[in-house]
C-alpha cells in the first residue's frame, strides 16, 4: 500500500481538504510514501453506488456521488479504459484506487498565451490500495492496466466534474499506452 502525498495521518472528509495543502509544493504532494490517505468509504458503500453510476461520456467513465457537498464531494468511478485527460485551475483532487491497476499520467500545465502546454512527468503505476493527490494546475489521466476493472474513489469540488466549471480538457498524454486500451 502506498500513497502519493506527504505523510499526513488519515483524515475524515469533514476535516478535508487540510489547510496545509496550500503550503506544500507539487512534487511533495505527488511523491510516494508509505502512509495511506483514505477517503474512509467501505466497499459495501461504494459497490452499490457504482452499480447505479451514470456515464460521464466527456471523460469516458461512470461515476456516482457518495457523500459531501458542492465544495467537497466524494465519488466512486469505474474506468473502463481511460479517463479523458484534463486539469483544474482551482483546487486539488484526492484519489484512492479500490480495485484494479492503472497508470497515472500527470504533468504541470503552463499557459502559453491562452493555450495550455503540459510538462509531462514519468507516469506512475497505481494499484488497489494506493492513494494520491493531484494538485491544481496539473493535467491528469488514469489508464486501466490489465483485464481487471479499475475502480477509484475521488474527492473534489463539484466544479471539477462540470465542463462549464473548472474541468479543462486536453489531448491524451503522449505516454498513454495504446496497447493497454
């Protein structure tokens, strides 16, 4: 089990997002360590919700709301192949892989005029039990690896799942493995 974030104790959704998130640099938020950040949602909670999940065709997933409010809501999502690449200008997203394996493609978005350019990092393998935080201003795209379903929990403001809000679409990561699709 690993997480991509600083070694912070587990938290409840009521205490998240922690205020110290703003003081961390982005490389600290994404580095691997041994302390798990959990969204504290049991399989018995997310599995029935996933069965009723609605498609989000814009990014190629199915997801359902589990709890929270418009400022910070927890979702469950099934990723059949990949999430469409996107980024958010405001606010971080927390993820927990609860089933399957995947590859996280990510990189800092720099605006050149009005056009976003991505400084891609080396993709990271993720698997059931892994947790990570994607900082604001980072492109991110999850891709399923293998034949097992890739299921995640994620927490973010509602604006992150709204194409008229703070979800900005990008081209797929150049590191995306076509063979895995």
